[in-house]
């Protein structure tokens, strides 16, 4: 069973920085894409940034130039470095991973692709 565990959220002042981490565990063969989403109160969940296995990235316009996503494939971990934080960045941040798992049953091994979410970590930016 694949699990994603986020850490690093908390309280920051406007203009400050925080770094989020997302560690994936389980029978992981590979991770196609890791992403960070966020959801503010009363708002829909939105993509903040993602990073594919070839290291290509995408960012929401609102965070370009301020946030940086990175991955350590040896640790199945993704990071989100958030600089120049604004009160508008306040939200619960969720990690997402598109994972290829190794499955075993009765001596048979196969691969299964599935999507996984972390439990979320609160980021609060004060003005």
C-alpha cells in the first residue's frame, strides 16, 4: 500500500519561506509524476506545481518565480520550496503522486498504476 506523508507546513510571515516535504513509501517501482496541490477555505483544490520523471515542471501562474518543486528519486520524496510567501498562499497543501506499484500474489508479480494523496499540511501566511 502506497502512502504519502507530508511535513514542513506551519506559520510564516509575509515575505518569508517554508519548505514542504512529501515522502512516498510502499512497493513503489517508479513515480511518474509528483505534484503539490492546495485548497484554501471555500475554494477548489488547485494545482500548485508538478514534476515529471524527466524533471520537467509546471507551475501555477500565481507561484511562478516564488515556489520551486524538486524531487529526490532515490528517496521517493518531493519538496516544495516556497519563498516570498503571501497571505494568499494560505491553504492546506496536498501532495499527489502517480505511482507504479509492484504487486505480488501467490508467486505472481505485476505492476499497477495508481494515484495517491497525502493527508495535507496547513500553511498559514500572516500579513
